[in-house]
């Protein structure tokens, strides 16, 4: 009887603590981070492994009420961005905001969002709400409420919006570092303008970069480039996606990727598709990256990003041979930004970064995501290889360097009147073996690129195969040169294939 009384007393104390915590949150104490608020909201939830159970019923029931339908509209004034940008792909695949919009008429779009707090903070994708004149959120009880943008960041494709509501259902944040390849996950959102839809799949890969957020130059930057030759700012995008085969379609953008316990592990952001519909590859922003970005939005309205101050090349067998180094893993430092944290810590060109805070680094997303979670003034430990010896150094991150100090962007600077010289590449006929490898019937292999020219801006590596120029098949340098004048509406299009799949670049 005495033991039973102790159990009842413990349950009473736990319940009182949870109620007290909820009342604390209900006073809208925004001094707490989203993570701290979540700890109070879910104080009584038992600890369960990230993989959870195979039965998704409870997870779907817990998450669905807190995933909302976002509808946006655009007037003529919002049709500012033109040309081919990553947002055109987002728009085609997800029906989200951003990208090119006809000036002749307004248009509407839709996406998804995830409620983070009972008082109406909602995470979604930047491309869902970017440039929108009006944002409406349809809640699970079918109420339609207006939303305002608190902060947005094209470099991570995250946005935080706020609705004036209370006592809203909330999704519990998980730990994306604990997500394992092969683990079951659910995608929850509003695809194809349907009502709440839940699909299941597994985690296919982690730390995946697909190049969809590459920074595009503004019109002002491009005009300055034409006038002075000064390059735009460097690419600051962070892509370290969780890849999943859960079915994701237009409208899922900004929705939840949750584990089998119903914990939010990612924000659905993109699909790899030739048709604009699900073909088995979806990509979500890890929630551990989103936590820092979202807290910055609420505190400052923008992201306070910390920088190491290096540019680097991910190593593999080919890059190691090109750079004449023995290691085939890690990040080869090819430039140190003056007055940066890396410079102050003594890092040098030629160092190979092997670990960040003890975690092994294999590719650029491994580093970018971990640094993306930190702020100026934070310290990070780098393990690097120099002259065959591993060394550790603590680097204090600094704020954004001046644009003039940054490495020139390799993202699609638009030359006028594209010529073979402006492409800045040398070509050779693709071998039969190479064409067989990539499943193409024709093509030229890129044998070299010239610094400061278009292929260098695009970061087209040696060894990829260019199959067509302006829609014309090519098999030699002469074919490439002959096809360049055949552009349509002044747009030159280069199509090719490489280790990362097919690609297309278009420039005026």
C-alpha cells in the first residue's frame, strides 16, 4: 500500500510539472528556444528508440493535426525574379512560391507547414512563402487564418511564419543525428491539394547534396559584373538532406518528415524527378539544422551564421590524383579567407579537414550542416591532416565576411552572347566505355576548364559528358562550337551527364 501511494504521488508531481510547464508556455515566453519549449511540452513522453515501432498508426495520429496547409497568392508586383533558378524547379515540383511568375496575371500556390508552438509558430520552406503577397494557413479544424513571415533563408530553404492563434497542436521535434539509413519514416503534408496525406518509406541516405540551392546572382550583381568584371558573392547554401523514398509530390513542400515515434526529423523540401511527380526520391532538411535557423528567425528575424573562413574541395580518388595527395577522404583546403577564424587558428592551404568536433567528414554537406548549426563566436574543433600528421585546432567562428573577401561564386553567372571561348572548357570525343557507363549514344567529355569562365562558374568537373548544346547532339569540339549560335530566344542550353546524374544549364 505504501509503494502504491508513492507511485500515485510521483504521478501527481509529474502531472503538475507538465501542467505548470504548459501554463508557462501559454504565456508566450519567447525567451525559451524552440527546443526548450519542446522539452516542457513533451516532458512526460517516455524515451523510445528513434526507429520506434513498425506500426505507424500512433505516429500518424500524433502528427497529422499539427501539419497545416499553406496557401499563397502573388500579385503583379511579386513577379520580380526571372530566368532559370532553383526556385523554378521548386515551383514545378511543389507548387510553392518563388521563381518566375507571369506579369500578366496573379497566381496562387500551396504547400505545407509544421506547427512548433501552441501559439502559432510554423516552420515551412522559404520557396513556399517567398515573395507571396498573401499567406493563409488552413488548420486541422478547418479554420483559415492569415500568417506573417517572421524570417526566411534561401540558403537553407527554411522559413518561419506566425499565425494569431492559441492552444494549437504541436509536433514533437526529434534528433536528426540519430536517424539511421534504412529507418522507417513518414511524410505528412498536402500533396496535389489533397487533404492531409501520410506516406511511408525508409531513409535512403543522409547528408545528401543535390545542388538545388546554388546561389544565383541578383540583377544588380550581374550588371556590376558586366560593367566591372567583379564576381558576385560566393555560394552560401547549405544542403545536407535526408533522402527518403516516402512518396512526396507537389504540395508536400514544407511538410513533416517524422520517425515511427511521430518525432519531427526533417522538413520536406525537394524531389528528384524527371516529371515533377514522385519517382522515389525525396529530400528533407534535417531538423537539427532547422532548430538553430528557426531560433535565429524568432530572435533576430534573420540568420546569424558563423563561418570558418575556408573554401575546399571534397576529396575522392580523382581529386586526390589531380591535387597530388594520398588521401581520398576529407576536405582539401584550397583557400583561407583573410581575417577569418581559420586564418586566426593557423589553418593553411593544402590542409585536409578530417573531423569536426570529433565527427568524421566525408563530403562538404557533413561540414556545412554542422557549421550551419552554429553562430558567430561559437567554437568548433577541427581535426586536419598536414604533412602526414593529424592535428586538432579550435576555431572561433566569425560573422559573414565582406563580399569582396569571399571566393567568387561558381553559380551561373550569365554572360551575354555565349561563345566557345566564354564556355571556358576543352572537350574530347567521349569513349565508347564512357558512353556505355552513362547510357548515352553521343557526347563529348570535359577534359579541362578555364578559371573565370562559364564552366568554372558552374563548377562543371572534368570527366562529365556533354550530350547536347541547344538541343543539338554533340560528338566533338567542333559540334559544340557549331551548336552555340542555335540558341532559342537568346538562351544557350548545355545538357550533360555525370556521376551525380543528368544536368542542364541555361544562360542568356
